C-alpha cells in the first residue's frame, strides 16, 4: 500500500498533464506514490491520447474519465472514490494539485512523508511561488468573517467592482516577495495541498457545491468542524505557473464562479451559525 495519493485534474491541457506526471516520476520516493489523473475535459484538437501516454510514464498512475466536467474539487473527490473502491484502502495522505505546478526538488515528497507533524494536523501546505517571485501561501491565517464573504460576493457580482478588485489584488500580491515562517493557518492555497485521509472520510460522500474556487475554505471549514488544524510548512517549496486552466476563462467568468462558490460557502458554513 502506498502512503501518498496524488490527484490532479486534466482540463484541456494534455501536454501539461503529461509534464506534471513526468516530474513526479523523478521523485526519490515515487514508489510510495500513486498518481490519479481525472479527465474533466479533453482538448478538441488534442494530439495526445492521454490514457495511452500516461501508461508510458514510469510511475503508478490511474486515469479516470467520468465523461463530464465535475469541477476541480469534485473531480478530485470522484477520483479518490474510484481509487478506494478499486484498491480497498486509504493512503495516509492525499495531495491535491493543479497540473501547472513545477516541483524542482526531487526530494519534495520524501521530505514531506518523513516529517512528523502533530496528530491534529489534517492539512499541510508548502511554500508556493508564483511569477515575479510572489509567495501565495499562507492563504488565510484566520477564518474569514461572514461580512467579508458578503462583501466579496457583491464585488464579484459587479463587473466594475471586480475589475477594480483584480487590479488592487494583483498590486498587493506583488508585495509578497518574502517567504513566511511556518505556522498554523486557517487555509492553504488551493493550487497544491496535502490532506490526511481522515478528512476525506469525514466528508461522508458530501460533494463541493460549486464548480471552481473557494475550495480552500471548504477544506478549512471541515477541519474546524472536526477540531483539527491546518499547517503551512515553508521547508517544502514548489512553483505555480498560475491560471493554466482558469486563465482561459477570462476574468468575468472567473468572477462569476468566485461569486457562486462564495455563496455556497456562506450558505453551507456561515448562515447556519
């Protein structure tokens, strides 16, 4: 049995998905990793048969195609469901990743699996660097307020306000050029994070109520509900080339998805309290 299940979504990015898997095959501890690729959508002009190409990579890979776009997190959860049905066991850790991730450290996963985290830590996020040496973790140190969620929904429902928000957010992000110290957090950045299989079990089959965005808050809220914690570990580091898939949507479509996801988070975790 493997200790780590690494899952990623292919959405019209076959070449990038292959490159992602090839770099995992270079990891020192690759024999302790199973990679799952869930195909949400194939490129209309795809020159690659992804299922066939993945079989040529020297690592344990499972490819699932459910013939529909399940969304980011729900696609990952469907892949985990299928894996556990086939294999009959839960790995100790599950890593959920974008395909536009670059892991230059070949000992990245070995370092993670050999680190003894506190038993109540259910989510671990690495240091994530984006373009222009911007650090995007930790995501949130503390739980965001209901007032802030309502404010963000109003912003992303407005074309004018969302444009201003994007501009200010990008300007603010450029100041994050210093790596943060390791610390407990509310949520880790959604482009890559580890979760204990206990968290997946606690979902009890519940699916995420949006197509894209705010997955970090969904994970964070389940951690809080079970009196566990999330941790940002700056000794682990990778690069995120950013917006490989969502960048194709355009900012206004992204804003719509963000608004919808935040409405779900508010209803599911805040309105009932």
